[in-house]
């Protein structure tokens, strides 16, 4: 079950808290083997937007390629996941891998934003102090 606010955070790209859930932005295209609540296996394709960490569970949220709509999948029900862009496949500690990936992306985003801010600051015209 998804938290009440089941739309991905687009405005803020850093970690945030919504409705008691910690939301970590996560970008990527993933294909994974998933077990639903009844234990039925399926193969899913998702364009990821975020990880939602809440009470007792973590959800991988994004646009389900087959349904064309936002879906959240419990990370503990993902058996094997493949990063479609890199080809990396993970079959153990999937949740840890997803968390590390989200944190790496966050660090890279922060570095890029800081570099852009430095360039913008350095390119500002200087104003001479009034005499």
C-alpha cells in the first residue's frame, strides 16, 4: 500500500520528508523480479523517481512502463533487479543497493549544483565600492 501522497516529488530533488516517510530521489530505469502480496511472481519495468522509507517498509516508486502510471513496489519483495542503463544486476541486498544508488545520485546532484553556483557567483559583475 502506498502512502497517501503517492505522486513523486518533482520540485525538490533532495531528500525530504512527506507524511511521515523519508523520500530519497532516485533516477533510473530498472527491470526486476517482484513478488506481490499473494506471493505471485512477476517481471516489472520501472522508470524510477524515488525511494520512500517509512514505518517498516521501503517503496521503490516510479512510472510503471506497462501501466504508464506511478506505482510503488516494496523493496523487500524485489528478488533480482537490473539497472537497464548500466546492465548491473543485483540479487542480494537489493534494498542496500537501492539506498547506496540514491545516496550516490544525491551527492552527485549536490556537487553539480555547488559547481553551478560557484560559476554563477564568479561570473557576476563586480560592483565597485562607493567612495
